[in-house]
């Protein structure tokens, strides 16, 4: 069996980096309780790449995480870009494809209706390929365009080169390697289309000694079952919403080396409870679609975030400039931070967009939401500022709350005891559930639609 390396034709010479690292016999993924070696994975990549149409890019709609991994790599090998919409909802897919004329969609399922030009992946060949080659990818090749979630407005595209992905993975691998070791197996509850899911469950199996479970378990019992099919050490990549469901379910998990969480602030109480319950440390990672992950902390013990090697923050009056190895130039985020520990640590003070000023008084939306969620009887909820001002020129706060055993009046009474009256939500609506997306975030459009539905 050959392990020769080939280079993609049609590109000018330049720095090239391997698509996959490590031994060709190492497991890249686990499917139906069985490992898939790097060699077999590369055979699947070549099989799918040979069937792809000529195009600039494709929306990767694969539901199965291993199928997504194969399609992702096949597109990269063909010199095409993985287009990652903020969700797999038909309207979101259509919008992204409209913004990339000539693109198509690829997936492993028989979709009906399907996006225009939909390519359904074939059944993947069994057995070991006769010849295995590790593709070398141009460092400056744009391999993915990830869209922001739309929680603060219209989703925005962010191009990622293979070189930037290699650099960002090095930071994640270094962070986890210090506490777990270089090699481990992971299960992820987040979709691979999201940048956090991309970093942790797609890039790590390619660029580290890591293997990933092919599924995306949702219910606590399914998470436990997925973990049980894989050897130790095991890592669970999840979100605060999924972690809370695990804690409250009473399910028993197989021994874990660690949890990793992102997409929303992790309450300290939840982190502490999860660590006590499952006997594993919880590491929260900090980043964005624009920057990828650049810092982490153990939430139960650390208020401060530790920057990854090579990352520098530059606080600004309205946010923070981020310099990182994966960025071609500094990127401005709306997060307000203070630096500590000779600039290697920081504390998050809120977001520029979260800072409120009403009637001469100031508050943070993040702090107000923490107060809301701390009310006994509130299962979920969100406060957010409306776009339009009222007759007195004030942009009011609105609220949607899941509290089955409470009335709107009872929630408002509890809020009056927790915050200044000028920040009380008007209107406040009790709802059965919030419109959280696959990563637990709350896109602004659906929030407004529910708020004004009656």
C-alpha cells in the first residue's frame, strides 16, 4: 500500500499542507461501533471527489458527521469551497446558493424537495483502497465560507483558507493536549456546519490524532450510547443547552476525559454541577465564526480566559481587536475585555451591542439575562432590545420566557426584584419554547416573529 503524496493540479506553486496527518492506520472516525482508518477515509474521499461536478463550491448538507467529513475533504481535494449556511433550513440554503452562482449542494440523504443541482453521495466503498495518497492542499486555498448565526442581524460570510484552519486547529490541539493528551476520541452534539462544530469535529480528526463519532446524538440517552461505542479517553463536545439537558436527565455517561463547550456563556453553576456529576473537567472555548477559537478556560475555577499561543488582544473603546496565527489581519469583535497576566489572560466585560442606556441608567443585556434565568420556575428565556424606539424615543427591552408554572405577572414581579424598573421587558411573552437553532443560539428574526405574532 502506497503512502505517496500528490499535489492538486491546476494551481500555481506555493506552500502546501497535508489534508490529513498521522498514520494511515489510525482511526479517523467511528461508524456503527467500528473504526474507520485514515486509509479507508482517503479512499472514500477520492471516490466522492471523482463524482463531483465542476464548480466553485457546494453547500455541504450531510447529516451524518462522517459523510460530512468525506464530502468536506472531497470538495477541498477538487479545489472547491464548502459553503456553510447558518442553518440547513431551505431558505438559508437558497440564500447562500444565490450568493454563489454556479454552486450546488451535496448530501447523503434523499432530499425532497432538494436544492437545485443537488448531488446525492453514493454508498461508500467497503474495504481497503489499493493505493492511498495524502492530498497536499495549497495553504491559501479558500476551503470553507462560514456564515454567522444571524443572532445580531443578517448572517455574514467568512472565508477560511486551509492554512488558517491548520493554524486554528493547532491552538485547540495544544489546549486539549495539555489536559487529555495528544490522542482521544470525541462525540459532538453540535452540527459540523457550525464553525465550532467544524473546528472540533471535522478539523481535529483530520489534523490531530483524534477520531470522531459519525453521529450527532441529540437526546441524553443517545449521547451516552454514542460515547459507549468508543474507547477511552473520550471527550464530549457540546453546548450549555445540551449540557443542561444531560444534567437534568439523570442519565449515566461512560467515563469522560473532558467536556468542551461553546456557542453561549456557560453558567458557573452548570459547569460545577456537570463536573461533579460526571467526574470530568469542563473547558469552555472562546471564539467566533470570524476568528475561530482563540482562548479557553475551565469555567468552574477560572474567571479569566487564557489566550492560545500567538494570540494578542488589543482592547478598543467599542470592542477588541484580535490578532491570531489563523488570521491574515486583525479582526474587530464587539466583546469588551480587560487584560491580565501580562496580556495572556482576559476577562469578558460584555459586548458593545449588549450595553444599554435608558433614562440615563446603564446595564448589560448579558447581566439582565442572567438575572432572568436565575428566577425559580424559569426554564429558558431571553431579553433583547427592540430596533424601533417608542413614542418617547426609547428602544425598549422585550422578553420571551419559558416558565410553564408561572404567569406573565409572576415573572414580571420577580424581575422587578432583580433589576431596575427601566430595564423591565415591555412586552413580555410566555412561550412554550424559544426558537433556538442547532447550536442553541437565538437568531433575531424568529425572536421578533414570535414576539409580534399576536
